């Protein structure tokens, strides 16, 4: 099922998975009022209307790709709520809730869990600190799980119990790539892209062994959160400035679609951060 409006390329060899259902949050209250990652500079101004405008382009891109998009109401005083990926992890109709590391974001955990419960998901309340799809990424049947800056390794065991799936623990080492989804992108059920310097040696060994054909990102692309992308298995929505990543994707038959989320980058987030996948199975 190729979206002919977006990609009419007859040579497309890759196939989208089932059309995704995702959760997003309008950045109505977006600003940078605290600093919990190196990208954030509360002393610099932010433009909430520009953030909304750029976010709307992302929303419309997903809509044009045929995605089903659900929205959670933004809450005043929670400027990072736009980064819906951190709101939890949803698989098999079960939402494993987030328990944020920093107090500034902690109220988001219950807010997202309320949304999940109200929308028919079984909620698994977390005991361990974890930041949802920021640090947990599903690749095929396996969950890649990171720690180092936000999620505790104890949450890796917790998520393994919730879903009864294999969980592979990875260790992040660069504070600029503080969530797994800033350092690693899932392209399809067996293809990933990643930035080697964001991981410790043991994690790199695992990644090289499991994914010998992975796309290796450049420091330049990663430095604008180019890896923070969302793929339906064929169309890959990425930061428009991530030109090498776009070229590599195109060469392998995927369809990269660039968007500009420069304002949301001021909070340390990009495409994927604004996108939480809701998987019913
Ligand atoms: N300011 C947010 C934080 O530091 C950005 C979160 C980005 N989200 C993500 N999935 N990487 O928590």
C-alpha cells in the first residue's frame, strides 16, 4: 500500500507496515523554561506560534500518509508535553506508563496514563523510572531499551515482564543524545539507523552483531536530531536538514520526507519525540 500522492516512485522496493496509529500533543504551551538536556537554553526566547506551525506541518504530513492520529490535550505548565513519545510505550493494546526522571516532567506520566485508560488501553503502571518510547523502541519482535540518562535499567526488566518479549539493554553515553530515539531510528522490522558514538562499547557490539546492515548516521545529521525520525516501513519522516540520512534511505529504496521542526529542537526534540505509536497488536 504505497501512498501515491507522496511517493509515486515505481522503483520503490520497500513496503509500509500496517498504517500506524499515533498519539500527538499540540505544542500550545511549548516553551523552554527549564534545562534538563544540553539543547535547552531557558535564557533564549522561544516562539510558541512557530512551534505550532511547524508541528502542524508534521501532523499534516502524517495525515497525508494515511496515519490515524489521536490527540491528547496539552496541559498548561507542562511545556514538554508535546514530546508525546515520552508519554509511555504501547504494544499489544497495553500501555506501559512513563515515570519521568526529572520532576519538571513528572506530572505528564499520570496525564498520559489517564488518556490511555480513557481510550481503551490496558494501563500497566510503572514502578521503575522510564521515559516511554524515548528509551524503548520496538524493532520487529524485540524491544531495544536504553539507559544512561533517563530510564533506569530496572525498567528494562519491568517492560520485559509487561510484554513478555525480548528486551535488549543498551547504554547511552553522550548527554546530547540522552534518549534512545535521539541516537537510533527504527526504519522497518529489521532495519535500524544509529549514531555509534552515542553508545558504549558493549552496546555497539550488540548493535553491530544484530544489525550488520544498519545505516550508520553521520555526526552532522545526528547533531540536528536527524535520527529522531518516524517510519511506516517505507516512508520515513525526518528532519529536512538530515541530508546524508535522506540520501542513505533513498539509496535503500525508502522514501524520506523532510520536515522542519527547528523550534521544537530548542527543547531537545524532533520528529520522533512528537510521535507515540499506539499498537493494538
Ligand atoms: N525537553 C524534553 C526532555 O528533555 C525533550 C524530550 C524529547 N523527547 C524524546 N523522545 N527524545 O525531556
